[in-house]
C-alpha cells in the first residue's frame, strides 16, 4: 500500500492517477469527507481523513503502508509542521521509502513556499529514512487552457516578458510511479523535474492561439486576481513574494533529469494544451 498526503489537491490527484494506472494500491490522506469522495473517484483504494497538523492522527493512517508520497499544501502557514509530522509518523510506522514533493530551487530564500519545502527536505535528510526528493518546476496546470481559449484571455500577475520553465504534472506523476516501482534504484536521490519549454506570457498566449484556433491575448493582472484578499496573511505574503520574484527573475530549470527518468521527451506546453482541449 502506498500513502499519499494532500491527495485531493491538484498535485495529489495527478500522482494518484499515475500510481493507480501503474497498478499500486493507494491510500489517500485527505482533510475532509468531501475530499475522500474525490480521491475514491480518482481510483484510491482507501481514503482516510486526517489532519497533518495533529501528529496523533497520522500513525493509524500509515498503518500497513510500505511507502508514502508527501505533498505539502502550498502557501499554507503550517506546511513545515505538516511535513515534519508526516516524516516523524513515517519513522514510527516503519515506512520503507518516502517520496517528498518539493520544488525546483528550494534555496530561493525570498520565497516562503520554497523556504517551507527546504525545511521539510532538511527534516527528511535527518530522519534516516530512505527517500527520493522530487523538485518539480512551475506547473503547466497553472494555466487553465479551456478557460483561456473560451475567454480569449491568458492572465498572469507578473511580467508577460519574463520567461519561466514549465513541467506537466502528468509527467511528475509518472516519475513518482517510476520511483516507487523500484525504490532501491532511487534511494537518496534528489531530482529536478523540468520540461523543455521556457515561455513568456506572450509565448503562452501565442501557443494557445495556435492550438485553440482562436485569438488569445496575454494580460497582466494584479495580485488580488490570483490571491483572495481574505486569505491568511502568510498566504498573501507568500504569493506577493512569489509574484515579485517571477516578475524580476522568472524561474528556470533543465529538462535532462526528467527526460532520463521518463525515457522519452517531456510533454511540451503545446501538447499539454491539446490534451486539455481534447
């Protein structure tokens, strides 16, 4: 049995689908009964409602599991606590392998979400548990292809001229399945997962126009358009820092490791867009 935390989120659902497609029995850890129904519909054999900020709820959730994929909820004020609790529970449960979903370039100190991922990485390194750390790049899934094509607008809150690298979450899920199919081959590894595309906002709009067959224009929007004003202060601060960093520097990575792990070329943004429209 493989456990996945935050299994009903965007990252979790993609990893869940990949593991189920690869034939693994999956126990999905979620935060609510509604989310439990979501992951069962995605193929989870079991769904367990557990609060990762409550250490006493985790041991039973990991019972009889040989491995765990931990996904920390992004921009959550207690993401570090959650990660540390899950790793400590994995130690007590005798988990044989931990796959930690981190982020490309976690050493970027100005970014709160990167700070959180790095702190959890450190805790895992000190746990003595066998592990594989996956560091995915900016997700293609952050672009809602169908909405962009139907509205004729692609919107982002940072410079349309700044290039970012991307990765398809379906490729990330495929790598998680590859690692868990042969965990000994991937012990102690840290893998940066980045696709081949490096795109500006204008490049994205141009690709969506080509794939969708109708004009899509790029538009820069204020931070409030992607982060609700009633979000926790930590979350607003985290998004503000991320947007400021992307606006000035972008974020870039190399596709060689992902290419090797997949045994094929990573999915391009155009391929992702066509798949979403299909």
